[in-house]
């Protein structure tokens, strides 16, 4: 057995400490980027830094933030869930159709419809978890198929029409305010804080990082990898359904394309926020700053009257730059 020289040991420890600081530096790097964008926005449009516009940015990004929270947990566990964007549409649609007179004819009370929305998200997560965790099917293919299936179910259930005349309770999260901010914003902040605390200090949170970093090693260490991985899909489904409810309140209706294409923004926010596509790395603070960065960019482009199709091009460019940054700072490519 070869002994490690003291100098080599110090160099190794120094390199390890340096590499452990890189993800945190990537997350904090978004803060000056946000500051720069705020300055640019103030120059481009004088109404950008007004309280009403900033609150509008936060309100508009609340639904995205909830879905990103769910996707980030799945990514940290080393898996993917593309179906979250369809859950954003189908979950609130089922709840609404059970409540409104023009729906399934059941006319359930509003609170029951809202409960069903969360249950639908959980059921989708349970089904995804069964196929991926128990049957060992590829997460990318399974959730892509679920995305298509759920999108078809949404179009079929709504008959391609927009759902209106929902109870006021369906809009409360997006329309009601507390200390000047929508309830949806406070909800997102609280959930990010709780999940971030749990990931850092709770046994399940630390186990999640271990599973994403090396699933077999985590299993050998006594971690119930299947149970935690399955739980993550359920939590992600519930968060996506909750995000769909918030989006419904923000828009004021549910259409057959609700959530369509949202997954691209979700991955963009997660990636630029430092969530590794390889699993085992990333924090909720980083994911939240990623959401805010995208929201500010979108609002800035809108105020600058840039055509909407350029927004997608900008988001795509942000993803590519973030992936290159992750490649050169993280030491290995993200696939």
C-alpha cells in the first residue's frame, strides 16, 4: 500500500474544497447577473423597476417556481420527469370539470375540486414512480410518454375548449395578497425554504443527494433508494398540480394547451440555477434564482417589445451557456 505524501494530501484536500465551492459560486453568480438585468431594465423602460411591475414578475413566476421545485428534486435524485408540464394542465382541468356545471355534471364543492387537483398530481407521480422505480423503465422515455398521454387526455376531457366559470377559490392563490404580494408567491417562498432546509439538514434530504450521486453506493449504505425515489416523483406531481392551480388563477381560465412547452423553461431555470442533470448536486436557492432570472429576462424582453418567438431563442441560449459553464466548472459533462 502506497502512502500519500503530506504535500500530496494537502493538495488533494485543497482541490476537494475548491471543487465543493464551485456549485455555490455558480448559484451566487446569478445574483450579480440579476442586478445587471435590473439595471438594464431600468434603462430600457422606466416602468421596469416600479413596485407594480416587480410584483407582477413575482406573481407570473410563482407557478413556474413550483414546477421547478418539483423537477429539481427529481433531477437531484438522478432522474427526469418530463410529464410535469402536462400535469400542470390535466390536474386543474379534472378538478374544474368536477366543479363547474358545464363539466362532468357532478358539481362538487370548490374545496373538493381543489383536493382532487392535488390527488391527481399525486396519482400521476405514483404511476411514474411505479414504472421507473419498480419496473426499472427509462425515466426519460416513461415521462415523455406520460407527457403525450396526459396532453391527449386534457384535450379530450376539455374537448379542446377553454374552461371558465370556476369558483373564486380556484383563483385565490393567484389573486389574494398578503403584505402586497400574491399568496402564490409566499407559498412558493415557504416551500422553497422548507425543502431547502430539509435537503440540507434532514436525513431524507441528505439521502436524496447520495442517491443522485451514486445510487448503488447509497443502497449499500442502507438507504432505501426505491422508497425515496418513488416519493420524489409523488412530491413532484403534487407540486406540478399546485403550480397548475396557481397558473389557472393567474390566467383566469384553463385551456387545452395549459402548460404546453413549460418543461423547457423548467429545465432552463433548474440548469442555470446549478441543478445538475447528472444528479446529486444543486440547491433550492440556486433553482429559485434560476426562476427569477428567467422571469426578469422574459419581462424585460416584453417591455422592450421584442417578439415573443425571440424569447424562446434567448431561453435556449441561456441553457446552452449554463451547460457549458457546468461542464467547465463541474469537471464532467452533463448528459
